[in-house]
C-alpha cells in the first residue's frame, strides 16, 4: 500500500533550507527501515538535532503515531547516541508537559508549528538548557521541572526567497510509493467514504504494525 507523503516534514525542511541550514529526512515508514538501520543513518549524518515530525492528515494521527516515535527514540537513546531529540506535532502541542514528564528520551518539544522556533534553535551556539531558555515556543526539561516558553504572538514574516523548491521535493526519494490521493493502508475504504471505527485494542495493534517507524528531520549547522 502507498505511504502518506511527508507533507509537514517537507514544509519544515524547505523552510530550514531557505535559511541555509543543512537538512536530511529519514522516512523510516516509507523505506521500511528497521530501528537499527535508522540508527546507522543517524550515525552517518551526525546531525546537530534530531526532530521527529509527528503529524498526519487524520485528526488523531499526531497521538496515534506517538507510540512509534517513543519506541524509536528510546532505542536511539539506548545506543548511546547523545544528539538532542525533539518532537514537532499536534500531540506535544496539546500536552507538552505530560510528554516531557513521561518520555525521558525526548529533550524538548515545540509548542506550535515550530518554524520560527526551529530556526532560532539551529542558530544557537549550543543546545543545552542555558541556551534553550532564550527560545520561544518550546518546552524543555530542567531537572525535574518542565519549562514552557511562551510562543511568539506575531512572529516576523520570513523574507521572500523568490523561486522556491516546492516543499522540499528534492529531499524525497523518487522510488518511494507515496500516494497522490492517499488512502489509509489499514483498509480499502475510498478516500471520500466514512472511516471505520477502530477499537482501542485494535489501535494498539495497528500502532505496532504501521507506526513502529516514523519520520525524522536531521538538522545541521548552516552551509558554508
């Protein structure tokens, strides 16, 4: 079955590239990568920041996909990879404090769509607590406490970059089976049909099968 295109990750990636940051995407779901293969790629890239992008076209996808994200982030942490890990997505926007209290493998989360906060974070000299305190629109762990920095109310508009690469399409692998009119892989229901209800127990099974892998932005310092 076709995989949902990584729309949100591509949009964020292109926004970062317009600011001259190096960005790579690991679409572990589309490429059917194992956790170990994901770790191997992270080691090869050696990025400044790992950012899980946890969205979906379904209204509940941000929460449903969290089980796969946390499973993978715990695995990455268990392999002694000390690169900071963060999450952008609807679940952490709604529950930033709860997420950081429960999920010790995640260093900080974004409390909104993350474009301006992500630019500000990548511009920091170091990614530690003292520097994170200055970034608006994030929540982070400071000892046993969770600190939430208020987001910018009216962030400045990004300057026009002229002709842009449509949502980072050059970062997409041409041989991946992304669908043009995405239909959920869980059943053959037409796109315009009412979705079938899924019980909690079935949803837990679905999480393990379809969301054991996830979408990752690997972010580096600016290009020279």
